[in-house]
């Protein structure tokens, strides 16, 4: 989804509030949600911080950066309404997280189960369909913002269907793109340009070995898509958790990421689970893996850790041995995750759109394969 989709716009606002507070006070505890509807935003949640966030300013700047700059397209950053209802975090939760014993003994900000996933289908070790969909929407927005597609507007989606043999992608079946546009746009012409200038370059780069010679391309299947964003549909932080993660290839823990500081294991635990999974695949020990971690509020040590390789591990390598190697290589206590992945920085606004995983930007520290060599040594000798 593009950042102009109403749910993604809410994610980006919530993460921008988080970044503003972390910039001022890295120890900030933040849980902020955003609701968007026609012409109005409401930002609510709980915060403990020594910083102060001008929420009105953050909302308006984010809306402007995304591209909603005129009421004629459904939303104007200068005139939209902004309501704010933010209170202090529960003192019981705050106390359970800030236990004595230093950062390493920091308790989880909530209970929950998180999942990480990785596979060898792409160079970023992500499933091919969600990778293609994210790259298509990212390119769609980039070309709009650079004036290549001046008749496009901020809202948009993509969905990619891939035919597999076992776990191996073989053919691009269908590419669906929905893009908000100016009423003056000619849909047939816009469709052809999006196919040639957006979709095909992404398929060539990200699926060079997959047959894309005769895929079905669908553009704006409902017809015209002039009214979009919050003017057409209510938006809400955290409503696109499958889009944020692995598509339909991997499970999600159910907790959203955006608007939450890393003391919340919904976010930091899920990032760590992806870090573990990606390093396992990068080590060569497995081709496909899911990592599951469970936490209890106020406790540092995970209450459960499980590995599923779908039978793709190197012959003779047991799941028990893989689990032992993971425990020897990674400390999955929240405070240690925060330290090792350097998560107390204002890095979260860029994560709100185009997926939290499979990204190549340097700030996505959980995408590093810096422990693959140790796992390779432990598992493959």
C-alpha cells in the first residue's frame, strides 16, 4: 500500500509522533493510535516522556509530505481538523517495564506472541509476492512525487499472485494495481504506463528467474478511482498487520507495530524474530523458517521460543540443534534486543509504509545478517 492509503497514513502519523518524542527523549514510552476520516484526524494514546510533541504540527507535516495538499483531492494538510487525546502511561505498566537491574533486565511492555519469517525466494530473504507488491507501490509513489505521473494521487494498493512448485516461485500469475488519479486521467493510457514503467521494471529486478512473460495485469478493477484517502474510507493505525509483515506466507502475532516504542514486544520482539529468521536462512542451514517467541508483561526472558523449518533444513540437522544454536547466538530479552538493534532512535516513520521487513535501508537493523556466520559455524561446522 502507498502511504496515501488511509490506514497507512495513520500508521505514518503515529510513527512520526513516536519519532518526535524519541528524538527528544530516547527513554520515551509511547503507545499512540491515529484515526482518520473525511477532513479530520484524532490522535490518542498513552505517553511517558520528558519531551513534548506538537501533535498538530506532526499530523499536518505528515499529511503534506504524503501529498494531500488540496481539498480538491479530498484532504488539505492546512485545513484538516486535528483532535488530540493523550494521557500518561499506566504506572503499573511503567513500573513493570522499568525494573531494577539495568537495561538487560527490562521487562516486556506487554504479553504476546510474535513471529519472524524468512525464505530464500528473494535477495532480501522475503516471500516473493509481498516483496513485489511493496516494491510496486513504493515505485508508484516515487514516480508520482517526482512528477513522472502528475495525474496520480496519493492513495494506492498492489497485490501480486505467484504460481509455485513446492516452495519455489515459478510464474507471475496476476499483478493488481489500484491507484487514485485525477479525474482528467485517461484510464487506458494510465494503465499501460503503470504496467510498463512501474510493474515491469520491478518484475525484472526482483523476479528475474520467474516467468513473467504472460501475467494478467489488472488496473483499477472498479473503474475510476478519483476519491481516495480518508475522504473515501476511514483510516486506523495498525489495521494492516499482514501487509506490514510477510503477506500470506507467514503468521502474524496480531499486535500492530506503528505508534509503539520498542519496549512493546509487539514491535521489538517481532523485529528480533525476523532478525533470527533471516540470519538462519543466510547461514545456509535452512531455506525457509518461522521463529515464534512468547513474552509475559514485566518479564525479560521469553516464556517460549519455537522454530519451524518446513523440512527445509540441511539433511541431518535437527530442529533441536537449530533451537540450541539460536539460543547460543541471540539474547531475546527486550532490553538486549533494544540495545543490539539500536532501537531507541527516531527511525520509525520510514517503517510505516512498504513493509517493516525485507527493506535495504541501513536504519532497518533487524535486516542485518551479522550473525549468520556464527550460526553457520554452530550448525554446519
